[in-house]
């Protein structure tokens, strides 16, 4: 009898222990599908974590992990890159069959960091490179339903989302578990599974909010942080877009007026800009775009024209906006065609009747954390008062998408500022309208050991646009003390002379 009881108890104990072993984070070695350059090394893994950490025996989430190995002496505190979006997929190629690490120039961009430290890239739960993937796919298609270069009507959009959401219910995917706090816990589980003690965090755009949440929930694992294009949790990105867009344009008008060459080449810039944008609704600008997949004719209305000008600012080409607008006012479409081609090849935002993000993780997090907390009356008033500067906000589809998507509202505690003493470098672009420098200042107020640097002429993601920004990032990971003075200048003004030379060189 005693033997039977002991045997039954031992069996139950072994089952319990086996379940506990499965429940924790697991790291499995994978075959790398990426090819490192000669002399560089790469390791690939899958991180397996519970979908719901309160139900560790339930569904699992699988996240792709790539480790770009250090070249020489190995420091035990690697840099973990946290992508933006939400929903960006740095481990998934943009072009079919391409190497995403080569597409993103990861090896060159991280070369200085990898002198001593590994760089770890982890996919976001719910985004490409993870399973389940929340991107919405049309039937019999392997491409996201945003249907690049194909117009989709609003009723079709809604139908796609309804089917997509119903499919998640059928597969018992709990969208309430795909949140910024859950992503932060994934990072902590990765650190645990890799047997690391401390790591450095490098976040861009939404990745900065992700990093801040790691700082809030798991400060013990973080040595230092670099935030580029800061999006703190206390900021609602859907609330005041018209004022932000107006602000970057007014900064451009002021910078041009203060520069003799720009002032002479582009007189009355503010009036001309507003007029050119407004006129595009009455008389759309017809252009032929030479795209990666062939030529396409496009009619640019006011909203699409504004998107192109904003994309120029975002990508660090604000100095070209005056020349582009002035040329349009004289009937010259060469510049706007060039920049329209860049935007369309990057994002497919012009040849669709209703360009919109169909990434399920984007909808899940933005509906949960942003749209639900918007003061709709104040937003509507800002749009009404914003004139041409409100057109980008009017293009947002979250108001139509979020009721279909059905995710719970984030609790108020998640919208509180992150208060921390972790050494932090915050980087902003003076012409970043997606995550304006005021958001960086707001985040820095609550980070007692931080430095906020604004790169006057740059846009969104300054470490990819400005050599000084990349240098300061790399130096900070080596010696994370914000009290050290910057080793290079961030206040370089817009290069209006260079912009004029580019115009003069046009065929």
C-alpha cells in the first residue's frame, strides 16, 4: 500500500515537474536562413513563452531570435534591439527571397557595437517572425490584406478585418495577451532563457515604449537604454496629430525664412505650401511613378501630397520640401515624382484608394492603448481647426477598425510615466512628426539619469540618418553615463544649399 501510494505520488510529482519545465521560457536553436558577411557570425533561435503567463500550461507564443555575434572580446551585456510599429518585423524580408538583415543593413549599422557586444534582434509577439502571426491575410493569399498597389474599398476593409478577427476567435488566440506589458515580459524571459544577467536596450519608435515598459517591469535586468524617436506611455499618439504636423511645417517656414538662399528661392513659403496642398483636391496632380514592379500612373490629391511632404521630413529630407513645393507651384513635377516613388516603394501608400495598416498587432496595441483613450471631441475640434495640416489625421482608420477588432482597454496604470534611474540616452529629430521631440522631453522628465539630444535637421529614427546620432548611441552603450558631454554636434541646420544643388542637377 505504501509502495503504491509512493509510486502514485512520485508519478504525480514527475508530471507536475514536467509541466513546470514546459511552462517556463524555452530557447531552441534554429537553422539560420540569413547569411552573415565574411568574418561575421550569427546564431538563430526560437523563444517559446506562454501566450498567457497566468495560464502557463495553455497556448504558447514562438518568437524568432537572431544573435549577431561580437567580433572580438565578448561583454556579457548584449544589446537587445526592440523594433517599432507596433508590428515591425526586422527578421522578415520586405522583398520575397531577400535577406532581411542585409535589407536593413544590420551588419554595418551594428559594427561598432559588435566590437565587444552581441546584438540580439527578437521578433514582437504577434508580428511577422512570430507564431501566431496576427497580420490579416486574404483567402488564398500569402500577402497581408493591405494589398499593395490594389485599391480596397472601406466595406472591403471592414469585411477583411471581421473575417480575420473571427478566425482568431476560432483558433482561440487571445488578443488581450498581445500587449506592450506582455512584450516586455517576453524580453525578460529571453534574458532568463539565455542565462544573462544584464542587457542594454535599443528601441526605435514604438520600440521605445516597449523598452520603457521593460524598464518599468524588469529594471533589474537593464544596464542602459537608448531610445530613438521616443513614444512614452503617457502620450497618446492619436490625440493631437494636426497640431504636431502644423508645428513641423511652421518650424520649416521659420528655418527657411532665416536662411538667405532658401528665402530667396522660396518666397512666401507658408502661403505657397498651403495653397499647393489645398489645390490638389480641386486639381489632382497626375504623375507617373517608376516603381520596383513597373510604372504606375497616380493622381495625388491633397492628403496624398501632404503624406509625401511628411515622408520627406520623416526620412531626413526636410530641406527639399521648400524646393518641391515651389516647383509644384510653377508646374514642375519632377521632384514630387521622385519623392512619391520613394514613399510608394517603401510603404505602398499612394496607389491604394484606402492605404492602411492591416497588421493585427498594430491594431491590437493601438486600439487598446491609444484609440480607447482619445478625447474624441477634442480630436474632432483639432481636425476641424487644422486645415490642410489635419489631412493625415483624417486618414486614420482606427475609428472604424477598433470596434471590429474588439480588444480590452489598457488600464490607466499602463499610461503612467516610467520613472527610472537606469542610464538612458534619448534621441529625437527636429522634423520628426511621428514622435516629436516634445515627447522625448516629456519622457526624460521622469528619467533621473538621462540625456535628451535633439538632432535639429533630422526626422524619425535619427541613428539611421545622422552619423553623430549613431556615434552617440554606440558610445553610450560603451560608457552609459549621460553626464558625459556629447562628442559631436546635433545642431547642424538644414542644408538648403545642398537642396538647391540637387534641384540644379535634375535632368
